[in-house]
């Protein structure tokens, strides 16, 4: 298994990411690497001074975390733009997972430019974990956003590989493809009884095929009507899983505007960790 890269901005939310990354690294035997990326839009002299100070600060922070320090992680301060440099670091080092702290949205500013997290997600080719909650223990309960795609299956299997004792449940959100207009996918539409019956039948087959179930009935599963991001966030708030598991799709342009980027929205707003597998 390639290294787990925990990217930190030295904030408390990034401390959560370091602890979760350490927990997964210890469970999987993967090496842990910790990276802070210093924005390169500063004079060179200032960058050099800042890099030295931040390197010392990061090493001090890590040394105070027994669970992290005991793994003897590689620690680096790099200079560049995080949305461009982090994907390159992940590729060059053969990373198996990137762990980030939660980056909450910035209101109206997000309408005119994606936050850093969304840009990183669009560029990186390895799974991303957004760590939101204190990692008191390994994940025990996961909701998988299930759309019958290879990416969703890969995401579910990834969750099991990172936390073998996790219990999965599959959740499919159905939105009427015939709806039009700017709010169509927010509304979701109305599904006929026949449509829901077919969906639940397909979900039952998928739950058995996935092969991570305590009994012959397969993994718990459900199909609900609505925008995928809204459905999965609503269920997360209601069921309080340890992690949401989502396969990300390569959507862009008007399709992304109308349908929304489920993975990005979940990562920005979920009350729990979010594990995202890249496009297949």
C-alpha cells in the first residue's frame, strides 16, 4: 500500500486529519507522510523564512501527538499552490490516500470560485478522505452513496480495506431525468411505485454482490427520491454514520451546475468523515 499523505494547514481541523491518518496508517501498515504547502505568492526571502518557521512548528505539533509521532512520519513543508501541488505530490509519491481537514464553505464566494478542497478533488487521482470528527475509534458505520457505478463499488471496497470492521449501508438517490430547469435536481421529482420497486430490486442485487454482509440478505440498502447530495446529507444527519463513502464522477460545465457535484458538497457540509474515490 502506498503512503498515506496527510495535508495540514496547521489548524485544529487539520489536527483531526493527522489523527485519522495515523489511525489508518497504523491499521493498514502504510507509511505516513505529513505535508504543509506554503503559498508561493510571496517574495522568495519571505518564503524561505516562513518555510523554516513552519517546518519547526509542524514538527513541534507532530511531536506532541503520541499516536502520530510514534509512526515516525515523513514531514515536509513544500512551496506552491495547494490545488496544483498536492495532486503532483500524491502522484510522484505513489500515494494510496490523501487525508484533509474539513474546509467549510465560504458562502457567496463559493458561487464564483470553487474552494480549495473542490479544486484538489478535481485534480487528484487517488482517494481523498475529509476528516471531520475526532477519530476516537475506527469507523464502525458507513453510508455508501450508491449509483451502481464502478466508482461507487470501488469506494465501498476502499472503506472496507481501511476499516475492516465497518458496517456498510447502501443509499441510492433517484432524481427524475426528465425534469428541466435550474431547480429540477434539487426537487428530485416523483418516482412511480414501479420505478422504486425496480431500484430496490437492483439495490438488493448490488448489496449481495458487494460481498461485505453479515448475512445472506446482503448489505442494508434504501432508495430515496431527491437530489443526491441533499439525500445523502440528510441521511447522514439522521443516521449519524462515522463516514460517508462516495465515488466521484468526472462532471464539469453545465452538467455540474445542474446536477451538482455530490462528492464536493458532501465533503464541504457533512457532519462526519467523507471518503471519496476518484472517477473510474
